[in-house]
C-alpha cells in the first residue's frame, strides 16, 4: 500500500533475508518494498559500475548518524544524532540533536557523512588521473573531476573519512559533506597535515590555543581560547574567548606560540558510580541540560554515565560535565581557594560563594572580607569549613543555622496558621520585612514553610521568623487546611520549591510513592516528577487564604449534618474571599468538620462549617438509583459536576469502567471522559445493550502495547511503548518510544497483538453497528475518528464500525497484507507470473515501482 506504483528510485539496502529492498525514491522518500513490486531498470553493459561511495553499515558508539528510514515508529526520519549504545547485537540507541534518546532499527540509520550521496551508478568508471595519489583524513583537497554528480567541480574542502577503501567523504568549504569518487579529488598544495599539533608541544589544561582546523563542527576556525579539560585521552575542551566551551578534535587545535602554559588542573573528583546523585555542571554534552540534577543509572562506556534527570529525562553525558553533588558549587557553599590561576594571591583562603559571574565561575566572599571572582578550577568545595551563615540547599529542607541572636524576639512556639513577619535574612531570597502565615513545618527542628502575602511559598530558618502578637480575646478557629495525608490518585498542587525543576504552581495526580512519604506526581503536562512531601498540597486546600487571627464563627442554630456531594449555600463570611451567597457542592472534608466546596463558578474553596448551609434540594438526588445499576452500553446523562470539565447536562453512552464503579462515557459531542459515578444517571426508558469491549489478554511487565484510549492525561493516544511496572493492581506505567514514561488507565492500553491499525485483518464480533455484519471478516482501510475503524469486508462492502464490534483476527487469511510500519515487511505470496523480475536486485540498482502492495502511493516512481 501507499500508491507508489510507477515511481522510480535507487535501492539503498535490503531489509530482510528475503531481499525485500529499501528504495530511496526520486521524490526523496525512503520506503521498504516487497521485491515483487520492484523491477530493475536495464543496465548499461558497456560501462562497468564504479565503486559505490556509500558507507558500509558498520555502526559504532559515538558515531554521528542520520535517520534515513521509517521502520522505527515516532516520525524521526531526517533527524540526526549520535549513537550512545546498542540495545542488541545490531540495533543502536541514538541521542538525537533534540536531546531525545531513541532505539532504532539498524536499517533506519545511516552514518552522517554518507547521507548526501546522490551518485548515479550508471556512469562510466572514472579514468585515473596520472599516478595514484595518497589521500588521507584531514587533507585539504580540490574537486577537479565531475564523475560524482552535484556540480562540485572546482570546490575545495577537507577529507573527514573514507566511505570505502579509496573513496573519500569531503567537508566542502560551503559546509556540505559529500562522498566523492577518488578520481575527482586532488590534494591542494598545502596539505592539512600542517594543522596537526607538533609532537614537541603536547596539549595540556590551562594552555592558550588557536582553532586552526575545521573537523569539529560549529565554525570556530580562527578563534582562540584556553583548554579547560579533556573529554578523552587526546581531544580537549576549550573555553573560547567568546565565552563558549566547546569540545574539539585534537587535530583542530594548535598551541599559541610563546604562551606561558600553566597546569590549570580541575579539582580532583571522586569516581562516578551507579546510584550517585550528580549535577550537570558543564555543557560539552548536547541537549542543554547544564544546571540540572539527577541520578546515575548506568554507564555508556568505561567512564561516561547515563543520568536520569529530575525532569524525567534520561540522557548520556561526558564525564567532564558531571559533578557529584557533594562536590558541586552553588550559592552559599563554603569553599577553599586551592589554585592560583586567578591573580591576587588568594590560594589557601576560605570563603562562601555569593553568586556566579558566568555559567561556572563563582564570586566568593572570603573570610577576610574581600569578594573576588575566581576561575572554577581554583575553587574546591569545602564542607568541613564552618560557615558563619550557611545558606540552605534548594534541593532539600534547610538545615537549621546557629541559634538566633539574642536581639531576635521569638515567640515561645511557632504553629501552623500563625501570622509571622520575616525579621532575619539567613534564608536567601531577600524576604526580610515580609509577612505571611505558616502553612507547615518542613523538618523535625520546626523550620517553617510560610505562605507570604505576595503569594510565594518559602521555607525559612525559624530564626528568621517572628510570630505576630495574637489576639488573646479571640480563640483561633479551626484551620481549614487539609492534613498532609497523601495517597495515590489524589489531585495535588505543587506549593513549595524544595524539589528542583521550577514546578511550583503546577497541578497533577499522585501515581505512586518513591519512598515512605515522598510522592511521584503525574503533572497535567504529562510529566511524571518525584517531589519532596513538603512541596505537595492536596488540591482542594490550595485556595485557602484564611487569616487565622479572626474570631471563631458563631454556630448558626442547631448543628447541621454536612456530607460529601451535598448542595450548599455560603451563608456566612468568616471564611475570607467574599463568597457569601454563592452555591456549590461539597467535594471532601479538610478536617473533622470543615468542608471543601466546589462552587458553581468552578473554584474549590475550604470553608468554616459555620459559613455553610445545605440548600433545599440535597445533592443525594444526583445519585444513581439503586435499582438501575450502570453498565457498558447504557445511555446516561451527566447530572452532577464532581468531575471537572463542565459536562453537566450532556448525554452519552458508557463504553467502559475505569475502576469498580466509575464509568468512562463517550459523550454525544465525541469526547470520551471518565466520570465519578455520582455524576452519572441512566436515561429513562433506554434500551441498554451490553456493549462489551473485546476480551483482552492480561497486561504484564515487558509487554509491547499501544495507547488506544484517551482517558489518561498527557495526549499520548496512538503512541506505543513497553510496560515497565504497575502503579497499582491493574494500571501500568509504560515507557513510550519517544522516551517518556507515563502511567495509564488499563482501559487505554492495548496489547500490540490486539491493536487495530490500517491493513489489520479483523472479525466483526459485535452487533452494535447496524447492518447485521456480525461474524464477517475484512481488512481495516482507515479510521473515521480516533478509535472507530472503517472495514472493507470480504464481501466487498466498506462499513464504519464501533471499535467494540471489531476484534483483531490475525489467523484470518489476508488477500493483500500490509506491512506493519514498526517492523521490516513480511514477504507476500510469490509474485504473479506476469511480473518481470531481474535475476537479482542489488544495492545502487535503478528500479521502478511497478506494484502497489507497499503503502505510500509510489507506483510508477
């Protein structure tokens, strides 16, 4: 399939043992075809075929490659990157230039230097020009022949590698990398060997150098700078005078004459190992991760680690970019000056980092009172040195400082809800003089987290906080703040900033706990992040701004029984916010008596019980009658608003259940939404048909699956991946092919052997779709929406079916099977007798697409 019949192109390789070829069509597409669809064009017998300047598919770690095929799903064709490791004996994992790491089929990957080869293999073999000439990598050459197509004659460049025994790949001065026939290439007068570093001037850290070559991409030739480290045994990282730090091939770097080279040794680092907490302190590795933190999960070679970052990504880094957190420099860190590259004679002094003057070089306030900017290499973290005023690390709860000065006026005890003023400045951030309320305590020493009146939530040393005088005549009312009892499935807001990553203010749902108290949260953006418990607040309480200094509300008459789901009116004004007169529905209780209410304007606010009065029609009327249980296929109306999204009043049909009682409903507007049972009521006098979803095999770790539904947040419908774990008894966590790991409702996940896709043979096993087609078989031709397929039945009809009526049926014979885009095609039945096939197809052969079994509409190319 695909409509390629009649197209033409050249075979680039064979994708399986049966010699089904991959063809680069003249319109630029690269497609895998059944060999029965491909016919070779006549060859010119009088002209022997010249050597093929295409790099053999010998892939290796560290190699730059281009994704030229599309067997691997994900739409990466045309992207470039670097091989980081092999997932098996031949298929590589590639770190793309976007930072994503993806595992590819070998057939999709081509070494980068050969990707621009467009040589026609029908020309005559080039005539040797005089005596054989020795070409070598790094040599400057001129293109003096025109056997290689592309009109490059007269251009100059530099040999970067050889694509076979004699034909070189040349980086032209215009930036292109092209593979040439050897006969087209002539060395220029000044060989590139002059760029090599003289043997008597070895490179070393601290040396001033000039970039004299252009093997390293980026256009840095002619710049100068200083070597800061080595990324391997011979290739240096250079801090250029324009501020960039770049990793260069040694052959591109020449020491500047008559420079005084000082051994600017980097501070000694502990050995890296799996499980270690690290910070990305350099920028040699691609992806823009400098400043992020994470944990080493493995090593891609003897010394360069793969790090799982706190934002959920896993990336491979050069060792030189990775600093063990105990050695990382940060504002507030005590350090010792151990080098003397920075002028001033400060070696041996100690002090505290106050800021960074650029990406890596700190300004240090020395203990003698001076503040000096130092080269990073001169500064060593010195945790043993006592700090006059330590600054808390942003990645953990603050360590209490020395006792507060005697002049500080502290209350006998601080407590949650208390109004306080920030009177000290030990805690960084410039908050002195601000006021706010204590929301919780972040550690055993009662260092408080304060919600300031400007909206920020900050953790302070308790010595910086002074309680405001309390009103003795008015007892403090109960605090309507949800106790920090967190649980899986709970909606939460990120209200603190101890966890790095800048997630404060985001919302999401707890998927699991990474230890006894710290949760992993799937944010509404789809990202899954592990947080410190102190940063996480249950969502229903996040809008509470109640001042805890007011008088306790007076009870309104007799005690009134409130309950979840009850419709209420806000009749009092003790709770701040001006909500008096509004109505809403109780969603939960934040303590023994004070409810959280979802108001009709969409806000969720925690109220004092005395402010809340039940309305005449209790919300119990929204509950489903006991004699009408909910079931799949039932027509229902959304009568409540517990479920967010504003669907109240809509109608639809139950398609599945996300747990024992809460249904997923396909609404009449096309959306499928998961509802709380209390929001759903069966429509009277509807005929309910048991629209059973097709029976699915049990899910298990390691299984390949497709995300076929959209109940789970994140917009992953249609993606594929592998189950890595389960967040509860039935709902899996899936590592998707785009590198993300997300948790899904079981109802959204289909085992790939059961997934529906265009070209799949199916059987009609249900009868919800009218027409009496149950028991028929056919092939999916397209999807009419996100999940419902159109099927061409074996009797010739094409009918659109509900997904629930269709079951994948791999045993049914297919008149014309379509290859799966996620693997090399399975050969079809033998070619018809009318097909004219050459005796053998070979790489580089000109071919015409004469059939249309392969999808894409390439026939005739």
